[in-house]
C-alpha cells in the first residue's frame, strides 16, 4: 500500500468517473489511469483529457455523502486514492483551448472555432449533442485552459462558469494529469487518444508564433548590419 501510494502521488493515479459528462468517451463508473508526470515533459495540449482539482472553485457535478465517522472517513480516503470511489472536487474534461487561444461558439455551421478554425468533434461528441447550446466568445488567459465535457448537454464545464474569474477557464496549476487509458471495465479498456482535429496547423494561435517570427525578423537586419560594419573595418 505504501508503494502504491508513492506511485499514485508522483507517477500514475487511478480515477473513478462519477458522472455522465464525458460520455461516450468515458462512461459513469469507468476507471482511468492519469499520468501525473507528462506535463513535466511537455505542455498541456488541445484535445487532452485532463483531471483537475476544483477545490474552492467549481461546485461538484455530483454530491458525495460525508463520512459518518473517522473509520468511514479513512476508507473513503483510501478508496479515492486508488480510484475505487470518486473524489468530490476532482473533474475530468477535454481541453479545447489553451492560453492565448480565441475560442468561440459557434460558426455558421454550428461548430466551435479555435483561433478562427472550426474543429470537427464528431468522433467524440455524444450522439445527438450539438457542440454547444450556449454562446461564448473568449480569449483564454495565459496559464489557463478552456475545458468542456464530451457530453455537452449535461456537462457543467467552462461554459457554466463564464462569470467566474478567468471567464470559465481553469488554471493550468490545478491540472493533476492527463487521462491516458481506460482500465475498467475490461471490455472497455483502451487508450484515450487525442482526436486528429486538434492536429490542424491552423489551430496554432498567431500569438504563439509571433516570438519566433519576430526573432527571425529582427535577426536578419542585425546580421546584415553586423556584416556591413565588418566590411567597413576591413
């Protein structure tokens, strides 16, 4: 148990899916493994399914009964730690926009756009759901994320918190890790992939490429000036 607790604290943790908000990607009572190291080696990406803490911010999508005594409280803690029971303030959603992205709903065809580019959500959106029944138009602040459930009609996600600080976005620092595989039930086990639509080059915010472009733009004149000075000295 001690070894398992060390592993779940720093490497991989099992999480219990308590609601229908991510159907049909994840069903209620599914168990997933969450990689807690991945964001130490790469940035959070659009399309990632992430688990994050909503402590002191979002209200839970379900109500967990308070333990009646210390023994029940201990077993609840152990069950949460090992993904046997849900954590009341842990959420699982899909990242739609990262810091600097302009996320909007919707275009003339009812699609969500990221930096003016529509995303094709057919592969993971709950059957019969529209991308959003609520209008929103936000530029995600740096260091924050716009997150949505795949079952849009029942998901209490960023759209439900537009009046909160950050306009509904969540701080990157509250992300616990990336859900990368379903482990229970066995007949649904499999890898949780990032949908291809998020690989579109056009999704990249202009702001994200500006430092590089500006760097090249400044570097060329500086190189030319330096060469002219060297020629004059010769």
